[in-house]
């Protein structure tokens, strides 16, 4: 008898077509993120099913392009819309970029 996905697994299947990340892969991603950028705030909307996730990142200018590309390339295999904007900080030389991103479930 096959087991139907429930809870977080079902949510993941509805939004993303890829396999769920393992605990080890999540740990690697968080460790790499600590070196490259800082998550200033994040919030998810919708209870119990998540309809939208908003996040704000603080990124060094040199690494902002790679982060933005990674976020935009993540749209290729999922069923969510991505809204992204970036604002540079630093006068006269840019030092950091604040990246605001919203993932919304496509209906």
C-alpha cells in the first residue's frame, strides 16, 4: 500500500517539483549562507498551508549578483512566483545590497 504525502511533504510536492532537501543539504546551505549573506527578516503567510514567504537579505555587493541569480534560477522547477528587488547601500562606493524576495504560490 503506497503512503500518500502528508503535512510538510504534501506542501513541498504542491509547490516544488524537486525532491525535498535532506537535513545534511540544508545544513550545508545554511553554513554557506552565513559566510555570504545575512537574513535580516523572513515571514511566511498562510496557516496551515503556506501561500507566501517574504525574506530580506543583506549581501556584500560583490556577491549580490550570484545570490540574485540563484534565487531567480530556483523558479525554473517550482510552482511559485518570485518577486525580487534590490537596493544598494554605500556612498560613494557600494558596500552592501539589501535584497527583498517574495515567493508566492501560483494559483
